[in-house]
C-alpha cells in the first residue's frame, strides 16, 4: 500500500521541482543574453542571472530548514518553456521580432516562478516553516519585480522596435 502523502510531502516535491527549474534557468539565461540584440534586454537577463544564483541559495536554505538534501526533480513545465524560448531564438534570429519573443519567453518563466513561489510560501506558512516562508516571499517579490521590469522594457522599447523595424 502506498504511503499516505501529506502537505509536507507535496511541499518537498514542489521544492525539488522549483529547484530544478532555477538550475535550468541558470543554464539558459547566458544563451538568452548572448541571443538578445538590444542592450537593455541583455542587461535585464544579466541582472536576472545574478538574482537566480541568490534564489538557488535561498532554496538551499529552505531545504535545510526541512532537513532535506537540496535536489531537483525534472520540471516538465520549465523544460517546455525553455524549449519554446529556444524555438524563438532559432526561428526569429536576426529578425525584428526576435527580442520581443525572447522577452515574452522570459516572462513565461517569471509567471511560472511566481505561481510556484506563491504556493510554496503559503504552504511554508501553513507548515510552520517561518524562515522558509520569508525566504520564499523574498524570491516571490524579486520575481514580481523582474516581471514588472520586463513589461516596462517591452512596452517602452522592445515591442516598439519590433513594430518599427517591420514597418520599415
């Protein structure tokens, strides 16, 4: 008979999922930085790369609080989002809409992360992991700020450049 799984098990499984996701993002961001044509988008990806390193460190602290070894579990969602980003890099290389597509792919990652971190934070609170809840909230705030910065960049520059170049 299978072990009865509780919220604590789900918390740990989801933590492993997001840990894998962050490691995948850490590996993918340098490729996106290199592929980005606009300097501001390159800078945004570079900033997020540094933030991702800190997010991984915070996740490792959460693993420590629940007395578990930091490890990832394949996250099909982030694998799919990364694949879509790679398709954009391949199919739109050198084209006006390239950076708009890259930025959209980055925002898909941010939205996934916001969903996961919000859920993990809530579960940490419910399970009494006060330190973890604070760490997860810190990362959630960072993800929201990154998403807002990407939206601002898209509206102010990247999408406009893609439209103007296409009209030229």
